[in-house]
C-alpha cells in the first residue's frame, strides 16, 4: 500500500529541509535512536543503485525468478500489469477507505523514477525458453514488491527510511511465505545502504498482510493515525503505518544481539 504521507514523494518539503538544517539542535534535545545513522545515510542513498547489491535469491518450493528493476526500466505494459494487480487485490478496500482510490495518482506514484521493483516470475510457466532471466515477461509475472528510499514521516522526517510501497502476489503463490520472503529481501537491500528502518502502510482490515508484517517484526509506527473519539463513539483508523528498526553494524548487516 502507498505511503500516506502528504509531502511530495521522495523529496523532503521545505519544512523538512529547514528541520534538517536544524538537525544538530533537535538531536541535542532528543537523542537519536542510533547515533551513527544520520551521517552514515545522508548523500549516500539518493539514487542508490541496487543493481550492484542484488543477487536473485532462491525461494523453495516455487521455481521463481526475482528481477530487480527501477520503474524507468519497466515498460508501460509491465507497470500497467502491476497497477491492475493492485486494483484487483485492493481497489475495493481503497474505494471504501478514507484514502479513496485515485488511479492517476497511483500510476504517477508507481512511475516515480526512484521507485524500485522486485518482480517475481514463474520459471515453470516459461515453456517457450523465453529470456525470463533478462526480461520482465508479462506472461510469467506472478507478483511484485516496490520500495524506495525516502524520509520518515513527521516527527522523524530528518531520518532516511526504506519505504515499502506495494507487495502484491497472484493467488496461486500466496500463503507459502513468499510475501514475507520478499519483504525480507527488500529489507536487506535497504540495510545495505546503511539505513536501518523500513516502513509500510497497511489497511487495518487486511489481516493476512498484517500477520505477514507482524511475523517479520513490524510494529505500529508513531506516525500511524490514531483512532478518533467522537460523540458517537470511537472511529477506528482504517489504515496503519508499521515500521521495523534494526541496528546495523559498520558493514551494514543487522547487528547481533550478543
Ligand atoms: C499480503 C501478501 C503479500 C502476503 O504474502 P503471502 O506470501 O501470502 O504471506 P506470507 O509470506 O505471510 O505467507 C505466510 C503464510 O504462508 C504460510 N507458510 C507456509 N510456508 C511458510 C514459510 N516457509 N514461511 C512463512 N510462512 C509460510 C504461513 O503459515 C502463513 O499463513 P497464515 O498467514 O495464514 O498464518 C499476499 O497475501 C498478497 O499478495 N495479498 C494481496 C495484496 C495485499 O493485500 N498486499 C498487501 C498490501 S499492504
């Protein structure tokens, strides 16, 4: 699900820029969670090239191929297939939610040049010897995850995060741990840049997705909308922002607890 932040995607707004200038002051007032992170992440992460760090993983029991591409490396046809998958899995929920369903904005968000796509293809379906290890092939497509490096939501919007925008799988490959696996792969890529926090947004009603994220260690972020108490009773927020923070060692791997 999309980032729900109102600021312009990928770029801190003016307020954020001002806050960043004042970062040393605000950090004296409020200790950072992981002191190395701020200096480590600045500059390094803009336009980061994940092609260099990504090794296509294996995922048993399916014969799958994972391809990592920037949005600008995908054809319009492939982006549209991703869009249609989102629409089919979540369109109805969007429409009845406080966020609403806005196809034009969604397509624009998906085409953001800083958005990365992990596309999953079914190798078993590749009977014709297509170049499935090189090309994204709509006939073999079974799902995708998209993410980008961004700034955290207020009040932590000085901080870089990896924002997971979408994870959507065809029915036939769900319920076997693939969604969790792909989120873990995206986390590894984000961690390889020195960023220890990953975030995502999920509809409160989406129990399979929430279970998947909770199993991976995601918890409610402080930027998540709160329930509202009204005269008529409590109005529950229909989406939640979840996040996971890990401490990274100097080599950018999650530090062990020992
Ligand atoms: C949300 C979604 C991506 C999750 O992917 P998934 O592969 O089905 O989910 P998981 O990785 O959590 O799979 C775990 C399920 O497989 C089972 N499983 C089987 N083998 C497993 C393994 N080796 N490891 C982990 N789980 C395994 C688990 O028991 C679990 O079932 P449960 O949730 O009923 O307990 C997927 O359901 C989907 O595409 N949904 C529609 C789109 C959507 O809602 N996206 C989320 C937008 S925020």
